[in-house]
């Protein structure tokens, strides 16, 4: 059985972030998306742990990490990621490969763009699974206002549906087929914090041209619009990028086929060319 070590990392503003470490070898930090937590990357982490030291992080607002007061922002969460990467450097003596899925992938982009090369918080490489960059900018402010109203009224089901339809842009037929239960109060509050950061962000794609790391872009061939065009636009501005599109997968590949994800990451880290369409 894999040995798991639970702990915390304290961010610059005092927020305590729950972290779980598993395995041994080159360090890897995995960032989860909206509605996730320490469980989100568990299947992938267990497969990577044979030859990597994997750090799972519960982002601020997601249990068992702290839920800070005030409006969330990417600046706050970037400080969280830098704190974790610094802890990795202190404990493992090497920079980490940084991996993010969905909102966690957008956060990873922010974190490496704002890092200083050579400092402890600098990552070794970047792997991104479908960052929803189309869901950033002031066009989300009316959605944020409505989400807050629904949350105040205790209607977490309607708030979750609003997020899925207007932020994630999940098609109605996909929503119907997933049959996911409505988010509870804690998850709904965490999703509010994500929405706050997204609405305060911009949709400027060119800023990611400052990312000076090897980058792997991963996407499902069946993920809905506008994700495919968003990934094309992101690939066009990144200086050093490899891409993989997984046949038969959509936005949930980290859960539906963790072996595919883990194998793709290993090939990227070893310098092998990723298969163009797995």
C-alpha cells in the first residue's frame, strides 16, 4: 500500500493549505479544478507514485484547507502555489513539475507566469488539462452576482447549474447524462471563490507568451465548445508547447482514464514526443 503523508503549507497571507504527499522520486504538484479537492487527482497520483513524489493540494476554500474571508483572486492563489512549490524545494531538494486540470490549469498558468526563474517557487515544467480560459473576464460579473443571490437564498442546486451552464458551458445533454448530485454548501462556497477570481481576471491570451517553460497541453477530443478553439489559441501563443488530444475523452479524463493521463505525463517528463491522438 502506498504511504500517504498528510500535512499543511502556510501561504503568504496565513492561509493553511492541506497537502498530501505520496511516492518517491522527482516531485510533482497537482492542482485540482472547481468542485474538486484532494481526491481529484488521486487515481493519477497513485499511478505516478511509483517513481515520483506527488503533492496533492486542496486549494484555498476547499476542505480541509482554510476558507479565507474576503473576495478571492488569482493573485491570492498564485501565492498559495508558490508556497507549495517552495515547500517542495525545501523538502525534496528539486523543482517540481506543475500540473493543473480545468481551473487548476488556469491557476498553474498564472503561477508560472508570475514566478521568478531560479527562485524556489519556479516550476520545472508545466502540464495543463483543458484550462477554461474562455471563462475569464468581466463578462462573468452578472453571473457572479446571480450566483451570490442563489447562494444567499440557499438554492445550491440552481447555483451549481448556473455555474455549469454559464461558466463551464457544459451542454445540457452532457449535464443530463452525468447525473451529478447538486453541490453542498461547502462546495458551493468554494465555487463562489473560483467564480470571483475568474470574473476579476481578463481574457487576454497573449499574456501567456511570457510562460518560459516546456508546456504540455492535454485535451479530450470530445470536449465541448469553446474548449477546442481555446486550446488552439493558447497553443499559438506559448513559446514551447507539445499537445495531445485523447480520442473518446472529454473534460473528465483525469477521473475516467487516470492511466492514460499518467502515461502521457511520464512521456512528457522523459522527453518523449506525446502521441498526437491517443
